[in-house]
C-alpha cells in the first residue's frame, strides 16, 4: 500500500447520491463524498444512528464532509430500519456495504485496501458487530461483489451501543418508553439482543476479529453510559484488540450534532486515528 493521508490537507469535495441496494421495503441510497484530487484516497463507510429505528445517510453529514475535505473518500449508506425489518437486517446491510465499497472504491479514486468504518450510536453497534464478525454467514448473507470480504482496517465510533442489554436497562431506569420500544422493535424476537451484543460476544469469549477501534463518548451521556464503554474497551483490550476510548467532557449523547470546540475535536480525533491506522498498514505492507 503506497497511499498517503495527511489530516491537515484540504480538498474541495464532490457530493452525490447513488443507489446502494434495493431492499424489500425501499431502495437504499448512498451519499458519496469524494475529494477532488489525484488520489488514490483512503476509503471510509459511515453508518448512521437513530436507535435502529430512523435517520438515514445524511445524519452524520458534518463529520463526513470534514473527513472528506481532509482527503478521505467517505460513503454514507442508508440501512434498513427496524420497522421495515428487525435485527440482523441492518447488520447485513453494513456487511454488504463494506464489500460494495471495496468493489466501488477504485472507480471513485479510493483504495479498497484501506476501507475502514465510522458508526454513530446504533450505527456504532451495527459496525462493531460487522467488524467483529466480518465473515459470519448470517451477516454476509446478502449476495454481493465477488473476491472481497467485509474485513475492516479500523473502526471509529461515536456513542456506540456496545451493550444493547445495558442500554435497554438504562432506558427502563430512565422511564424512556419510546427508547424501550425501539429496542424491542429491533430485537425481535427478543432473544436476539443477546446474540447481537458486542459486549456479550467478548464475555462469551467467541472467536472474533478485533480491528483497531476508536470510541468517542460523551461524559454526560445518560443514554449510553460512559461505564458501558469503559467495560467494553477493557474487554476489547483483554481479548487482544487495540481500543482508544476518549471521553468528551461536558458532552451528552449527540454532541457532534452541534458546531463547537468538542465537535471540532471529534472531527480531528477521527482524522488522527485514521492516519495512525494507515501508517500501521503501510508498515505492515
């Protein structure tokens, strides 16, 4: 791999939408953020949050634009929402999305060997599952491009639901009926909340892939508690993975939705994390 990425670089970007895949409920779309330069550029797949229930590829646009402007080919995808189909359908979308991006990257001046991912909140949960089980027959069930798999070079997350059981219990404790119902809609039948649980996968000592992981967590988040991330990060490291956990002081669950110093810090942290992983890939090559 000869690709170079310098987070301080600045590029004009071209943005457009393309059909991602035709799901039973609707056509899922992807938004492409392409740096305007010679390339090749590292490539990143972005997965939106929304408690598995709502939102789409536009949810993380400010972060996607910031990353693309630094020289990363960013592709944000729609995923099947829980009212359309429950777990594991969105994880299958993500697994397919990684393979699809690897197949399309060169066409958009991206390097398929560098594909990593970014996931926010429920999208963080989905991408953790995808990253830890990239070749799971259940998750890779969607027929896609030949010759590529869903293995990721790295994973960056913001407020990921690393333990959906603990998050559900917190929603019950806070008497957030809507959030409780969204968990029940996604994990249907309910027993799937244990199978599709990154923390419990590590607790069960399952054989999993452990790409380098970044977790950005708000200190004041009462939706996904910091303690959940601290436990997951410790378990990830104990299993042999590299995990960088960063706590954002004074921030709640959705702090990156608003401009400000802590949002800027999150943008720069992801860039630095990507740069570090790409340097490691070059050394390994």
